């Protein structure tokens, strides 16, 4: 029986309201760039919502302060390429769990993405790092 309190791990919506599985959704476009196919990913609690603006700006400031160090650490451990599509140009640090969903600026919540993947990902929570580590 489907769990009525099941939330999509990507967008954070209740599963029944989630459109991630639909063709052409941002999640599908993102996964296609990485040559991955969609598999539902469920969590039993919603993400944080309404993160206060002062928390968001503090997280962004903290990221800027550590940007170069963390960028170098990720490039060193995972290679200097997009964790999703493998692109090696125009890379940015991306929050796996976006700040708006309660994610924080810490190395273990960051991955390198190209600007295109980063833009498509938007506020979705997508962890590309495990796939990278498997290879
Ligand atoms: Zn979803
Ligand atoms: Zn990419």
C-alpha cells in the first residue's frame, strides 16, 4: 500500500504531487545529461521550508569564504569535472541539499557541477557523488 506520507527526495513534494517522473521535468533533463535513468527516491519527512533569509545569506557567505578550498578539495577527490555530466569547463560548487531546503555550506553537502547542470538542478536535491565514487 502506498505510504500517504511519502515525499519525493528530489523535489520534496508529497509523492502524489511530484512531477519529477514526467518526461521533460528538470529532474529528467538533469539525469539525462548524466546518462542516468529515473528511479523514484522517497523520504518519509518533508524538507525544511521557509528557511529565513538571514540563514540563507549566512550560508552563502560561508560558502564564498571557503569556496576555493572546497573547490580544490572536491577537484582533488572526484576530479575537476561535473559530477553529473563530466563536463570540465565552467564548474561551480553546488549544494547537494539546497540551502532553501535546509542544506548547509559544508564540504559534505557540496559537489562540483557545470553551470548548465547547476541551472537545471535548481532547488532539487540530487546527490551525484555516490555515482562518482562507485566508478
Ligand atoms: Zn519530485
Ligand atoms: Zn554537468
